[in-house]
C-alpha cells in the first residue's frame, strides 16, 4: 500500500510489539560503557597535552609505537611499499639472479641492461649476433619464467640489443661508401 492512503483504508492487523524496556541491569551496563568511553577520551586528551609539554613526545615509552627502531629489512620493505618500488626492486633482483634464470652459458654472453617499467620491457645486450639470435628464440620462454617469478604481466617483452662493433677509425685505409667495421654486425 502506498503511504498516501488514509489510515482507515489500511488492513487491520496485529499491533506491533514494543521492545521491552531496558531493565536496571541493562541501563547500568549502558551507563558504564558510556562512562568508560568518556574516561578514555579524557585520558587520551590529557596524555597528548602532557606529551606536548614534554617536547612533543620525543621519548619512546614501554609500549611499541611508530618511533621505535625497526629491523633494517622491515624498514626497507616499508619504504619499497610506501614509494611503490616493489616491481623495480623485484626486477633488480632478477638481474642479480640472471645466471640462475637463463643458464650459465647464456648469461656469459647476454647481460640485462635495464627495465622500462612503463612499457614493461627488459632490455638485454649480447656480445655477438649468434647469441642475440639464440636469446630471441628463447625470449617467450624467458618472459613466462620471469613473470612466474615476478608476478603476471611484470615483463611483457624482452628487447635484445645487437652487439656494437669496435670504434670506427677514420683514415686512409677506409673503403669509400663503407660504414666501417660495423658493416658485419647486427
């Protein structure tokens, strides 16, 4: 029924039962709870006022609080979390464990250079085109393994850099039209 109808059109029914009035014991419990909350609030205010007079509470008390010293590992983990550096730190750990992840042979010839967090790309340089080709073939498996260690989607792609050749030397023995010893690389 809508609330706009007159009261005399409503169907008769049993009258709603009233909640029992709180007894003396219940009233005492409610009053005690309210008194405890007020006392706690007054105590907190007095404690803050006392600390302000002492110089801002520079001393730590018997109970643990935010000013107590903490273990170095816990402090570093807290800093990483607060600054949002978990992913770069994890990728940095992978770069340190590179030989374990890719194997000793590949690690001797291919070295991770940097990680682009925005693009989620790991850049790796190799010392020869043969090792660069080998790494390109292994890239999908390596991406899957890295994401298994770091969390899904951390590394989207491995970009393999070809080796750079020796420095160009300009002089009389240079062939016209040649780009130097870099012709054979890449």
